[in-house]
C-alpha cells in the first residue's frame, strides 16, 4: 500500500533530524577526544565532547542508578509513544476535516443529565499523549545552573 504524499515531508523531516544528529555525533567522536573543547564563538559557544549517561542536559549523569541506560531508554520510548499518540490523533481528526469537513465524535460519557462533550478515539489518543508528556515534565527535574553550564564551561556571569 502506497503512503500518502502529504506525509512525506514529515517523514523526511524526521529522517533529516535523525540523520543530522547521528552524523554530527559521529563526526565529534571521530575528530575530538573525550572532554576536548573547541571555541566556536569566544565567550559564547564551544563544542565540548562529553558522554552523557543521564537524561537531557546531563541530568542524573552521575547518579549511577541501577540499570540506568535501560531506564532512560524506556523514558525515551514512552516519550515517542506519547508523541505518536498525539500525532496519530491529530492526523485522524485532520483526515475527517479534509474528507468530511467535520470530525466524527461518538463516545458520549454522562451521569444522569450531565454530559461530557462527545469525543472519539483520536481525541482520546491526543489526551493520553498530552497527559504522558505533562507527567514526564512533572517527573523530570529542571537542570540546575551547574548542569546547564556543561562540563568544562566557564561559570555563568554573577555565579562566582
């Protein structure tokens, strides 16, 4: 079965991001030694090669949690599932609007005379996906100034 052409730009964007990410990481690993730093813009931007065993921006990288790599892999998979739910639901409702000019809702939840607005599977998927993303944001700690500054970076102005 042939994929619709209108999905192609999103697939190409996804593949471009993954490809550029992997190429950049491969180049850094190939041309730099671990903990090397190269200034790109003096006082503003450097490339510094570190290996992060934690979450985004190095959060929990020194935690040495049991099965840490597996744990963060599962978190990444959960984030992908949340995004897939949101994208799938949005696409389902978009297809209805493009095809019919409206969205078909059919689930009617009520108690006595009180009705929740009718919804559909796509709405449910979007709601669950957004809920998972909010849960992830609530459970993920904010990086502190030390973590955000990065390994080997000069201290932030005023933090000395």
